[in-house]
């Protein structure tokens, strides 16, 4: 009886650990199907002030592990807490960062915040 209880408690503990060990990071399949890496997107900057033409400073999306296939990330521009525009960035296969691009908005001289997914 003790062995059954210990076994049930062990199974419960393992399942509980697995539930708390998960996260919301992007998992990208690498070259071998059985080998997974959790890759993270980051930006060269996360806030700033739009230029007189409404453009942000140049944005670069970075990935902490190169992939065999092209990877895409969406960068969202928030002004006064509201998402005003987004832009899709491509990180080419084998690379760890996108091209540096401005994101155009209709807001001139406005403080902005960037988020990437």
C-alpha cells in the first residue's frame, strides 16, 4: 500500500513540475527533429521618440539562435498605451538579426514603446 501511495505522489509531483516549468517563449524546431531550442527575440531598442516624419529610430530584431529556415517576428509600436502600427521583420535562415528598418507612424515627435513577438 505504501508503494502505491509513493508512486501516486511521485506521478503527481512530476506532472505538477511540468506544468510550472512551461513558459510562453517561442520554441523553434532546429535541424534535428528531436532537438529543440527555445529562441528569444529581442530588439536593438525598446523606446524612443518618433522623428519629424513620423518614423521610429531604426529597428533591428535579434534572435539568440540561428535557424535553418527564415523566421518572422512582428514588432508593435505603442503610443500612449495604444498599438498604432506593427511591422513584420524577417530574419533570414542562418542569421541572428533582421535588417534595420524604420517603422512609419502618423505621429510626429511622439514617445513610443516597442514590443516584439
